[in-house]
């Protein structure tokens, strides 16, 4: 055994006083919550369906007989404990199909520095360049070519285009970017993490959804007055409306109205759809 | 590393509070907190560290209670933020969590340099608080390894469960297999093994020190550098050898995190043997157990 061990005080005793007095407001952590948190951290970001699976798993390991708490309450409980650590489990929705997901977000940093531990200086700069192109673009997508052309301007160690291509793939694997047909956009998780940073850094170029007033990267826009809406926001706003009109200028809304995301429909669709989905989520 | 240093150095301004409306649940909580806090907690602490305040519009919910104890722990000298001690402990927690992902022990000096800053004289308290939070919130124990260089590691206080593997996001580490084999090998050779013996064994499995491996990349680097740095293995240079030879033993992290039985179980699975039949383990156990048998049978070697 090693010579010295600093083991923290067993958590059952000796809460610092602030924890005891605010115990009513702050949640209580049990091993169910701890295992959940540990495993969620291995993902960073996870679709709601898988989060529910994870929650169920943690109950099965530690507390078989307990009723599984409603996910929202379960997460709120954990968040109230995480608050003093400036971490939060945030819920977001994918911009393309309105799929809910959860991401562990560090509240104390508002820049891209969250990624700093996993990427080198020149890689981070590549991300920043891609981010700028994405925000400036009309579609929310930046082409691989345009990003790679900026390789010479990167800070840090010199990076070749071939290497930059691999770095972009690393971003996709780590769920900071999404790739579609050679073009890149932000993963929902990046939007959740960097929303504040993006607003502050690119106040003029940043687009906003007319419905939810959150940051918009991908969406539909009115061809007359230019307002924009997220696809899932469009879906909800125009749900079962046969003649959609722009909420701002009332002109006819010319785009195809997407379906509202329905988790039940997904489950019923069966194995073949699950396979298609897992392909899609790999792209995501 | 850099990112938390950036955070506490505070190059980011407090972002505008109005947008984006927080999606979902906590806005009600936010309003409640805001009612409670007026006038009590300086929302933007003086000392020019506005940047350290969390960007959430909620504000630290626990900070009022913390304020009471903070005034007792209030720093006496030097430029300090008015940030309560409990909140300051958030930084070492995040730092340690991030560092632990790579499984490399964190030096005390690193924690001091990057996180503690002006709070150096309260380092012990901060670390103690951080350790409490790590245990309470995440189920990780903060353990100090060798006393000389004081490296810290995070140990999982929760029992790892096989089914965890299905819901993990990172498949553990792909190098686990190689590590476990090395550990098993060391154990079966009597707790110490020469590096040459390691390669004699691994060669039979198609793993070479000089050849790139499909899964493990550079096995030599993994075994002689990475696993040693992560404290899973300990390596010692064998004196008076030419060419230089090394000996490997289980490292302090392995001794803490696992047991010989677990390692043997893994190795036996690989070789399809019943671990109970393995002599090495039963010998070890006999030696460890206080001898109850009056027959005075000496442990077999």
C-alpha cells in the first residue's frame, strides 16, 4: 500500500455547514446519481433516449426497488448540486430534427477553451476559423475547402491540409462539428457550450431564431423580411397549419415544414429505423 | 492545464444576462434565488474578478450560506477576491476531473499554480473541500500517492460494474487489455519481471516492441512510458546491467485500484483456466492469511 493517503472524510459525516443548511434547496446525491454522473461524463453529450437508458441502468445497479424518478426532476436534482461547481447538465435540441439531448456544460468558461484540454493550439485555431465561417455563412455550413484554405493562417505549429482534414474529423468524432456532404456545421453540443461566447464574439454576424430567441446556426428564413427560425421551431410553430405564413411579415412561408420530433414514433418504427438512426448519429 | 488557467485569469467578461432565456426548468429557481439574494451577496465581487462569477443568471445558490463561513475564512492579507472558499474549491474540482481523464497523476505544484493562485495559504482547506465535493458529487476519492512529489489521483469510490461497459461513452481505454496482460504477467512471475521477459511473452501474441500494433499503436511506449507515468506500473533500472535492463512491478495506482484476484480473473479468462486452479494466487492468499491450521503445513512455493 502507498505510504500516505489523503482520503477525503467519509461523506456521511462532516458536511460543511453550508451544505447542511441548504440541504433543502440543494439536492441529495446518492450512488445512483454519482454513477449516472460518472457515466454521463464519459459521453460528454448524449441523446435523451440514451440518457433514460443510463438512468435506468444506474437505478438497477444501486436501487432496484426504487421507482425511477422522472428524468427532468432527476437531472434538476443533480444540477442543484453541481451548481456550486459551475457545471450543469444542459438540455438542448438538435437543430436539424429537434432531437433532445443532454450535455455536461462548464459554466465558468464562456470561450472555446473547454476544448483546450483535448486539442493543440493550432487545432483550436482551426476550430475557431471553422466557427467563423459557419457563423458568417448563409446556410450555417462551411465547406471543407474553405476551411482548409485557411490552414496557413493558423496560430501555433504549422499544419498541412491533409492533417487539417483529420483534425476536422476529430472534431466530428468528439461531437463539436457535424459533417454533411463535405460541409461542416456546429454540433448541438457546441452551440450549447459556446452560445454565450458566440454572441459576444460575433455580435453582428450571429443569427437568432425568431421563435425561441436562441442562437441559430441552421434554420429556415423568410425570403421577404429575412427573419429566421430553427427547423424544430418551424415544426412546432406551423404544426398542422395548412397555410403557413411568416410570423413577422405575414408573407407565405415557402419552405417545407418539418415534422415535430416524436420519440414514441421512433420507438415504434422498429429495428430497421434504429439502424438508420445509428448511422445518422454517427454523422452527428 | 490552460483552460482553467484562462478561466481564473478572467479574460472573459461577464456575458449579458438577458438573453438567451434559459431553456427548461431552472428559470423558476432563478427567480427565487434572485429574490433571496439582493443586497447580501455581491453579485460582482470586487477586486476586478467579475470574470470569475458564473455566467448563469441564477447566481450561486449556495453562496449566501457560504458567505457566513467565508467571512470567517476571510483572507487577511494580499489581493483576494471576495469569493467564498466553497466556491473557490470548484476550480480544483474541475481541474482534477479534467486531468484525471488522462489518468496522469496531478502534482500538487500544478494544482497550486493553475488553480489556487492567491489562496496559497488556504491550499490545504481548498483541497480538503475539493476532495469532499469530488466524493459527494462524483463518487471519486482524492488520493495522494507517494509523499515526496505528492501526486494526486482520483480513485473511483463506486464499484465498477460489468454492465457499465454497455452505457459508457468511451469504451474505457483501449489499452486496458495490454495493461491487464502486463499486470497478470508481473504477478505470475512473482511480482517483478524483467523487460526482456515481457517481450518474450508478448511476442508470442504478436506484440513487438518495435512494430506498430493495430490496436495499441506503440506497445513499447505504452508499457515503458505511459503506464509508468500513470502509475499503473513501476519501473526500476536493474543496476550493473549492460545493455540497460529494466524491471517492472505493479505501480501504486494498481495496488489501490485492483486486487490480484481481479487481475488473475482476467488473465484466466484469456487462457480459459479456472483461477482457483492457479497456484500463484492460492500461494499468495495462504501467505496473506493468518495460518489457522495447527498442522503447521508450510506454504508451498
